[in-house]
């Protein structure tokens, strides 16, 4: 998103550099408020909008990074306390501390990656059904090969099981 906004802003810069030489002041008297604005003004307005969008995205990212910086320090402190309590058998709030750690980590992750925990469960049935169909198809193919080999007179049995010849022990198809 940042790259796209930056590229838009760079495109506006190139366009503005071309159009700034033709910009001039005009006084237009109209009694209509919906008249078209000069192209140079439209270009500069678009550049300002793109710059403000880029600024908002970068500021939001910086705020999230600052939040995570402080949250990580809290998580590290609480993790050390939890490990100390569990390791040395201090009874009491181990479950509560563990839940706090998980909650803090999950909140930070959700803040940095807002759509990461949105899981679509509707595709689970598709995976199951396609897996079942693949297993059935594989079974039918294997059964067909087995029956076809038997019909052609071949077998998966070893040669020495069919004929008691000790000199060879190979598979015959």
C-alpha cells in the first residue's frame, strides 16, 4: 500500500513539473459553483490528497510499531516472571500470567496484522470432500490395475511361490 501511494505521489510530481510552467492566474466570473477547475489546480489537489494518504498510512504504521515496542517489553517482563514462577514452583497465578501473555501477544499481532485471524471455515468441507474423492479414485485405479493384471495372467506373487525354483526370486508382472 505504501509503495502504491508513493508511486502515485511520484507520478503527480512528474505531471506537476510539466504543468507548472503553464499555470497562471485567471479571474473567472461565474454564478455557477460547479465549473471546472484549471488542470494545474486539479493536479496539485490530487498530489496533496496522495501525500496526505501516504502520511496517514505511515503515521498509523509508526504508531503500531511504537505500541509493539512497549508491548514487547511488557511481554518479556511477564514471560520472565512466568518462567520463574513455574520453574521454582511458586504457586498461585501461573494460569493467569500465561493467559495475560497470550492475550498481549495476540492483541499486538492483531494490531500489526488486522486481517490475520479472519479464518474462513467454509473451505474445510471442500478439502475433506476432495480428499475423500481422491482416495476413492486412487483405490479404484489400484483395484482396476490389480484386476487387469490378473486378467492378463500376471500376478504380484513372487515367482518362487508359483514354481518351486530356488534359483530366482524376482517379481513378475
